[in-house]
């Protein structure tokens, strides 16, 4: 399969380590084999239960509410109480717009349109197994993440896989369907339009030197452990935790990180909510709708 390179991305970042052709081919096969890039069925998009942030309303004992009309003379003006600290606004960004940093893509929530392609893709100059294309903000955040991990002793990182276009996914998925039938294809690959990789906000990460690529044992490497504990600080989310397969529809993928931005990643970390579905009150998406 050829790698997506649509809107001729700019190059940013550091110099990459170029893999040998054989390693690249192996990586592509491995990436396809991994369920890492799954999809779902048409439009069963649930409606999010959105919680508006609490609005400050004066209580009965509030001096503002209870103060009697001030006499015309020398009574000091009532002091306005400080507003309560605002809660996290879960409606600040869209979870439906594929261009939103908070878009929730799972087996019940195809991207709309299904052939969505980001407009700000860049090719990151970073160690990689495949040309690593990201949306610009995610690319910058990945460089910061890798630099912090190395500085804090986790070791070196590389990108195994990043942006994949709709066209690439069509070709990969159809290849599996013709070879194995749809049931097995759904296990091996994502249905086009349902891969989170199509958002340009995802990195499959491996250690340098390469080991446990796209395997559960990545979670036991120093890189995998550091990422699980610290990725939130740079806006990244371990998207498919081991204990949330029934919610996300994916088995444990300790290598698959989704960029959601620092505010949301921090809020999820601080509240201990580990999936986007649970955080936004969306239905679990264990399987495709049809
Ligand atoms: Zn992935």
C-alpha cells in the first residue's frame, strides 16, 4: 500500500532516520495487520450528552441577593462575591467536526464526511518507520512529547504510523475484504472513514531501537511506560486502554496515541476518565452498527 501524502505536506522538525526498504515494507504490513486502524458502520452517531458548565447563580444567602435596598446614605455597597471557579467546558470544541481536536471517532461514529482530509498536514522530520504526516499542531506536540521523554530518561522514540488518508484506507480495507471476507477484514483493518488515523491527530509510537512494534509488550518498555504516565502533559491520550475494550471497540493498543490538546488531556487525567466516550457521555462502541 502506498502511503498517503495528499496536500503536499511541508517538512518540519528534526532529521529523520530513514529505514531500510525492507524494514519499511515490514512496518507497512505490520501496521495493516494491527487492528490499530479500525472503523465502523454508517451513521449511528449518537447524540452527545453535553453538560454545560455550572453557571454562577446567587444563593439565598448571597449578600447580593439578600441585601435590602441600600438607604440613600452611608451604607456601604454590597460586596460582590467572587465567582466560583469555572468548570471544564465540555462543549468548548465540537466532538463531531472531523477538524476539531476533540472529534470522537469510533465504530459508531464515522468521520463526516467519510473522506475528510485535514488541510494543514505536515511531514514531520522525526525518526520513523513510515513518512510521518500529522496536522501541524499535533506534529509540534509530538516533537515536544518525544523531547520530554528522552530528557526524562525514557529512551528514544519513533513514529510507526501516523496520518492515513481515506483513499489509502479504501485500498487497504478492500484488499482484506477480497482476501478474507468482510468479517475478517473488520478485524484486520478499519472500514474507510472510521479510522482515527484519518484525522491527522494520531501517532503509533515505537521505541528506538525498534522492538514490540504495534504489540502489547510496547506497554512494558521504558518508552511505553513513560508515555502512559506522561503523554497527557503534552496533549496526548492513550486512546485504547487495556480495560476499556468494551467501550472503545479496540483491544489494548499501548502504542496508539491521539492528540486532543493539553486542556482536555489534563482534564481527563485529573478526573481519571480514560476514554473519550466516557468523558463526553457517549455510548460504548464495541462493534460496528451493521
Ligand atoms: Zn494506531
